C-alpha cells in the first residue's frame, strides 16, 4: 500500500486508503495478540500478564517491521506473545488453543466487519447515510474484512514462527509433532523469509496462496465489492 501511495502521490483517495489500512491494522493486530495472551492466562500461564500483554493497548502488541509489511504487501505480524507451555493444564491442547486464538479473533473481527458493512449498505439504500461518508465507511469496512481474513490465513500457514505450526501439531501424532516442531524451529524462519521473497517476486504465488481470502471476501460482501 505504501509503495502504491508513493507511486500515485498522496492524494485524497490514497490518504483515505492508508488511513483505513492503519485503523484496521491497529485493531486487527492488537486483538489478535490480546487473544493469544488472554487464552494463555486462561490455560494457566501468567507470563503474558506479567509482561503486560493482556492489554488492549496497541503499543503493547504492534511490531514495527510486521506492521510495515502489512502496509507494504498486505500481510505481516505483531509482537509474539511469550508463553511457558509446560505449565499449561494440557500442554498439547492448550498450545493449540493459544496459537489458534489469534487467527480465530481475526475471523470474528472479519465477520463483525461484514455485518457492519451490510448494515451500512442497508442504511445507504434508505438514504440514512450517503455521499462521502458512506463511501469512506464502505472503504474502511471492506479493508477491515480483507485485512483480518488475510491475517487469519497468513498466520495459519504452518511455517516458521507462525501460529499454524502449533495448530498443525495438535493434529499430528506426538512424535511426529515433536519432529515437525524441531524442524520448524531450525528452518521455519528461513522458509518464511523465502516464502515472502517468492511472493514479492512472483505475485501469482501470493494470489494462489490467498485465493481462499478472496473467496471468503466474496461470500461475506459479494454485492458491495464492486461498489468500493
């Protein structure tokens, strides 16, 4: 998004677009990381509470590089929530729940945004809202839905430090899960960097990878996509 802004210049439309992304980004990452932290505390680990991560303060959760990546290429990350899984009540189950809580929160936020979008469309059809305000609201909500769906899918990729690694472990036999986790800790970061570089050089790879996002977006807001 920032690259496009520099290419086009910061006109009114681009400024609105960046503002919509910034607002959506702050809420999406803050609540994603809050969900991790709160679930970990529920599972018996107070580490996130001690580190101040059970908080709705965006400054506690935003990662500068991860946030910039979202603005540049549409996906990224927040500051990881540190946990001690060995004091969870059920290590394998609770690790999966903690990891899955972030993407689940993004899905809930996407559904919430889609509901608001349809309410806004109903209001616009009844001339309750209109003009510049309606267009800006539609833009914000479509970006809100798209960004949260993208974060959900990206974080579920079972590569590197992403949440998907720990979610996938739950579905694997114990020994296989241990080997998979060890492999991810050694090579996962490099694989994630390679994936990002490949998507930056070959956009079609990103299009294929994020195809489910576009399908979900079409299901949630089919009629409004062409209007925003």
